[in-house]
C-alpha cells in the first residue's frame, strides 16, 4: 500500500528526529565521560595539593573554583552512575502506520524540521 504525502512526510520527519536524538545522546555520553574523567583528575590533583600543603606547611587551595563546584554538585560517581543506568539505543521506535490525516495532503513546511 502506497503512503500518502501526509504519511510520507511523517515518516521522513520522524526518521530525521530519531537521527538527531541519537546524535545528541552520543554527544551527551561522550561529554559526560570526559567530565567524569576531568573530575577524577581534579581529585588526583587535590590529593597532591593536600600532601604538598602538609609537607611544606602551606595552605594552597586544593581545587579551582570550577572543579570545587563540579565536585560539590555532581561528582564523578554521580556522572558515571547516570552513564551506567542507560545504554545507547535503548529506546526503540517502531514505525506504526499512522492514520491518513489532513486528507492525505502533506502539512506545510516547518523550519523546526529543517524544511
């Protein structure tokens, strides 16, 4: 059975949105891992700074303002936990036939969909 322009438009728009969502998910996963790694490196640096403070009897801040805020607000464990709770591509979308709305005519172009 041939698709009407309305149904074909839906299918084309849905495929594009799914690709865009998957791309955003890949980026979020990559950047979350990088941020978790950076927080871990800041922890290592803080340990070294603490040791230097004790050895040389000085009081140099263990964290920068940014790494202190990141450590306090999220921490490496929280970010890694978020990554572990989901997997790429876990939400499968099935293309179900949609009713032939709008008399079978395609809807007007919409910039939201890159048209």
